[in-house]
C-alpha cells in the first residue's frame, strides 16, 4: 500500500510505497508516499495550461505500475493484503509469507495465498530463496515501481476513494496508538514522542510553487526511503487539494 527515480533492487526489500493514488501533473494524493507525491513525471516539466485545454489529462511516469483492470484492483484492495503491504513497507526488507503471518497473527497458509495474489499483479516480487530449518523459503520484496490506480478509468472511483480512506485510517490508528502509549508511559518524556507529527491548514501557492513543493517532498522521501542505523520507520499519509480559484492579480502585489 511512493510516493522518485527507479532504483536497482537490493536485498533490503523496502521498495516504493505501494499504495499511491493516481495524480495529475499538478496534484498529489498519496499514500507514496503512498506514493502519489512522485506520481507525476519530473523528467518532463509541465507547461502552463492554455485556455483551450478542455480535457483533464494526467501524465504517468514510465516507472509506475498502473492498475487499470478491475480484477487486479480488487486483488490489490483486499483489506488483509493492504495490511501485508503496509507491514512490508515498515519492515523494509525481504520477508517470507511465514514471517508476515507471524507479524499479523494470521495463518501461514493464508499469508502465502495472499502473497501469491499480490505477486500475480506485480505488486510484490520474489527476492531470493534460502533454506530455513531444512525448508526452502521464498523471500518477497515490494516492487520498485510506484503503484497507482488508473485515474482515467471512471469505473475505479470507488476503489480510489477506498484507498484514500484506508491510507488515512492506517495512519490515524497508528498516531492514536502512539499517543496513547506515550500518555500511559510513566515518564511522558517528549524525547520518546519523536516521529509523531500532525498538522493541517492552508498555504497559498502558484502552480509552479506547488510543483516545486511536490518535487521537494518527493526528493526528500526518496532520500530517506531505506532504513539506516539510528532510524525508525515513520508511517505517513500526505494529501492535499486546491481549495479555491486562482487569485486574480489586483495590482496590489
């Protein structure tokens, strides 16, 4: 369930954020981190829209995995599979279906079944195999591609809405759990609350400034997409929209 240049696969297995909502050139609606922060193609800067432009035409990157088939989207949107993808993002290393089963408290056979479903649509990939207690275990990693639902397919409106809601739910529940754990800790030391962030509001940007902000966020996320000594996974959901009309020049600025 980011959202960025395609990178070579490594044994660390983090991959891209697997749940990006498709976005047009001038907007982002992520879960890339998911994802959607990098959904537009930065290698080809957009031109200013013309008055004659009547049709909304999003532009997709070459390194995106676009899910446009309703069956593939149904596979991707399954609630348990979304939990598995989130856990794989957090662990950021190749994992077996058995480990995911242990992490999520589900049957190994169930985890294996759902992993194969995710592999069938290209969301996860085999990383390597190794003997574990005499059994050949298969390790999976997230795809390096940014995953997006096809914004041009009007039949995918409900899955797109559900994906946005699921992203928000996962982050909201994580924030509330961390807040509750901190409140119930004996020390309530603010140094233990790092990584907990919440902010909302309105900023006023030109189209170019909005694109620059998108790229700045995307670059920062990519730079910090893999675990390093001293780091912890920070789960987030960045989303924004244009809330009003473009302000006309009144000559006062």
